[in-house]
């Protein structure tokens, strides 16, 4: 698992939490997501950016056949509508276990609108 966190204090916390919980195989990168050249089967983010921008960050990192899992708030429908102007994607919406107004968006088949 690779965690990317640009705030060095938060990245330090993530490293310490992984060490304390004995989570082997966790790498924390204290850099911005833009410009990363890694690829993964699952890309997730919370409280990072509007959906349109999240997909732009995630798409180059997503392995073929991979999925994105994004936690969104009460404006998720508007964010989906805005993102569809630039992105083709299949979206499944799931309730959040921690927020009545929050949703978890599962995106797959992501591609740019031509």
C-alpha cells in the first residue's frame, strides 16, 4: 500500500501509525500527487478536491481495470454532474458508515471525454 500525503507532519503521523500497528508493506510518500508515476488497482482519496479534479489526479495512476473510491459529502450529485463534462466513468454510489450525508463513490471504466 502506498500512501501519498503532501503535508510532512501528516505523512510522519501515517508512518508512525503504520509502524505502531505493525502494518508491513506500507510506504508513505511525502509529496504532492501531481507528477507521481506509480500505478495501482485502487485509488482512494478523502477531502482532497472536487470529483472532476480527483479523477484528473487519479486517472494517470489507475491500472487498467482498476477502480477509484472517493468519499464525498452532500454535494456529491453536483460533483458527479460537473465531472461528467470531462470524464466518462461508471459510478456506483454507496452510503457512508460515518456520515448521513456522506457517500462513497466507486468509479471504474474511467476515460477522458473526447
